[in-house]
């Protein structure tokens, strides 16, 4: 019976964030502004890294890939959310829902692994500075970035197939997007098993291992200035890691009773809108080289 219901299901209804028209209009204005800042900020980071020769380093290469992933993640959910804010009927076709889950999950998984690769890059920079360019050569960086994207896509493909193979009893999704946990709640069977454990804990283990060695190396630096400089090279990345992994572990690995459906929506909003908007700001405002590249580009436009 469940499989028949799934076959006949041609669309899903998304409840979104609010049912009040005035609230939806306000949210539309707010998230439209955040969406534009996100897209422009990340494209600006990618442009600066491409144009400025001083940013042709492994760290900035990974940052440009992170910006690309963030733009793809945001575009997988936010434009549809903006349209639904002004729509009376918030429906999404079945296959559009499948595609949305596939892309958003692929980009989210890729970002976790990319943050792990960036942690390894910071480990080499701090612990092996004299051999940094030799170890982090171009082929390795390209391989790591491609591996993150392929791993993210393969995980997403597997999770998406499993999710939509489940017998779905309902078509009303209490969410603003086709997010995995929200879709699993539609199933007629028990879905309490956790599928996100490995995709979060594998890159998180790499981050912990890298930063554990970085801390040990920093503690062996005698001068306070040297320790401050070493920590400064990791501060931006560590901030992003804390935000992304902290919320992911809370959402996917914590007990279900620890958060409500509304809280789950807030975490999803953080991933779709807030984090991609903040990442360029975190990496640029604390980075003199990025700010210098931005100043150089602005001077060219003025000239």
C-alpha cells in the first residue's frame, strides 16, 4: 500500500516557515537580501582568487572551491523558498524534490570533506612550513577537491535513493525544502536509524587529528608572536569548522528529543543561508591578503 502511494505521489506540499502573509513578505525581503549577499560575496571571493597572483596558493584554492560549493548549496533551496514566500500553494513536483535533495545533500557532504581537506592544509602549513609548497602541490590539491566533490555526490546519490525508496504515506512536508530528515518523517516505516554518522564523523576526525597536531606544534613555539601568527593562519577555518560541524552533530547525531521540528528548520536555514553568507566575510575580513586584493580590484574600477 505504501509503495502504491509513493508511485501515485506527483508532488509534495511544503509548509515553509510561516502561514501568515505579513510574516512571509517580511521573510521574503530578509532572505532575498541575504541570498544576494551570499551569491555576490562568494562570487567575489572566487573572482579575487582567480585575478590576484598573491592568492594562487593551496589555501585560497580550497577557499574558492568552498565558495563554489556554498553557491551551489544556496541555489539548491533558497530561490524556491523565496518563490514560495509569495505563493498561495507551496508545492514542488516529485522529481524536483528528488533533485533538490540530491544537490543540497551532495554539496553539504562535499563541504564537510572539504573542511577536512582544508584542516590538513593548515596542518602542513603550521607543522611543515618549509615543505608546504612541496607537499601541497597542485595535483594533490586538485585531487583532494575532486575527491571531496565526488564523495559528496556519491553519498548524496545513495542517501537520496534510499530515502525515496521508502514507502511514503504523506505528501505534506513540514519544512521549507526537501531536506532528508523532513522527508524521512513522511515514511510509513521506522526511520530512526542514522544515515549521516560516517559522512560527518569521517571528515570531523580528520579535522580533530589535524588540529590536535597543530596545537602540539604551536605549544612548542617559544615566542608569543610566533604562536599568535601560527594560530592566526587557522582562526578563520576553525571558526567555520566550529559552526558547520557543531550544528551538524547537534542535528544529525543528537537524540531526536533534543530538538523540535522548528529547531530543525532553523538549523537547515543556517546551512542554506547564514553559513554561506558568513564564510566569505569570515575569510576576508580577517585576511589582509584578501582585503589587499579587493582594494586592488576596486582601484582598477575607479581608475
